[in-house]
C-alpha cells in the first residue's frame, strides 16, 4: 500500500500525535491538585517514621561500651584495678591530712605553752620591783636594833627618837611597795573589791562570813569588812569577806 503523503495543517498534526500518547498513559492527563499533595505528604511522613523506628531499633540492639566491659573480664579487671588505685590514692591523701592535723595540733600546744610561760615571765618581771622595795624596807631596820636594841651608828641603846625614825622609814618603804604592787595589778586587769559599810550585800562579789543583828542598820547590808576581794577583767578572783546585817526575826 502506498502511503500518500498529504500535507495537513500544523494544528491537525499536533492533535493526531497527542491522541496516541493519551491512550498509552491511560487517559487524559490530570492537573496536579490537593489530593496528589496529601498523598505525597503521607508518603513522606510514613518514610520518616520508618527511618526513626529503624534507627531506634539499631541503637537498642547495638551493644555499648559499658555492656562490653560487663561481659569482658579483662576490661572489668582493668576498671577494678583503676578503682583500687584511686582508693589507695585517697587513703594516702587522708593519711597525709591526718598527719598534718596532728603536727598542727602539737605545734599549737607548744606555742600555747610558750605563750603561757612568756606571760608568766612578763608578769614576774613586773613583780621584781615589789621584791626590791620589800628588801629595802627590811634593810631599813638594822639587825642591831632588832636583836640588841642598840643604835648601829653609836653602839649605844637606841633612843625613842631614833627608833621612831627607823620605824617611819620602814613604814614608808612598805607603803611605797604596796602602792607599786596595786598599780601593777591594776595595769594587768586586777581590780580591788573594797565594799563600804552600809552597802547592799552582793553575793556575786561579797561573801557573808557572819551575820549581826543591828536594828539601826538596814537588813542585808554590810556591817563590817574583814578582807577585800579582787577581780580580773570583771571576773571575781576572790570575793570580799564581810559581815552582814541579819534580818530581824518576827516573834510569835
């Protein structure tokens, strides 16, 4: 059969060529719409879920380093050896710390003892002047006067005026020594507790040695002072010994 070539318009030829293509593709071509987009999104989400599930299963099924150590005796032994070494290091550190603390305690005790000794030494140095003045007071009364009653200058029996002069020198020396001692004690925080008559009895500073009945005085007050007291920086070293006025008894 001979094919006669006929010239057709360009629009007709395109249409004739397009018909077989549509028949082979299963029908007319549909434009992309919402349904096709939703289907694509569903496929993407399903694929993502499957990938995540596969990754999770792979992570759980893959053995970790800790699992290998738990099932590997050699690795477990190495880990145990490391821990034992750490424990030994901590023990050594603890021993050194305890030794340092003990050395510090001993040094502190030695230093405290030295401070105490030096404190006593400083206090003793201040008392040396008192000792010197007492020696001068004793030397102011010659032995001849005490033993023989003679004047050491003339060798004759001592006169009343001469004895009075020696006695005055002795008393002056004692007063000077007493004044120096009191000032020194005050400089070191020692103060005198010297109650006055009629003062209210304070059991924190006064010790009532006896009680007297005196209707002319207020009960609970000081009637006499037997011995003065002393305090150190506000703390009572020795209370003053006093006599107190007794409360009157009520007769039945």
